[in-house]
């Protein structure tokens, strides 16, 4: 399956552990990492680690800076990500 993992950026160690577990379980061909403009510096290290892991495993890595403070903008950005990168989506909460 040509799957895509959408993993909003975080900075805690459990974030990285969760993303790595999801990569192992779902084996995506692409990872999209939306991140908050307000926390771009705080998530930079985690994003770099995921990018490096993705690139070393042949997984396309895409970042998308988003405005998490504006609900309308956030929903528009999420819709845009799905429109650009997804044919069919299964959402796991």
C-alpha cells in the first residue's frame, strides 16, 4: 500500500518513539510533518531526527508550517495536506 503518515511535530521523546512505532507498523512511503509557527524552534530537533530517519529509509519527508492559533487557517491547512497528498484517508485518533 502507498501509505502516508501525517505526524504533527512534537518535542518530547515520546513523540519520536510514537512516530518511529507508526513508521514500523504502517511502513509509509511518505511522512508529512505539520508544525506550529509558534513552536518551530522547539520542534526543530525532532523534525530533523524524523527527516534523517525517513531519508535513510527511502521515505519521502515533507514539512508544512501551520498557524495553530487560527482554527480556520489550521483546518484549511489540514484540508490542503489531504488534498495534495492523500487519495484515501483513514484517521486514527
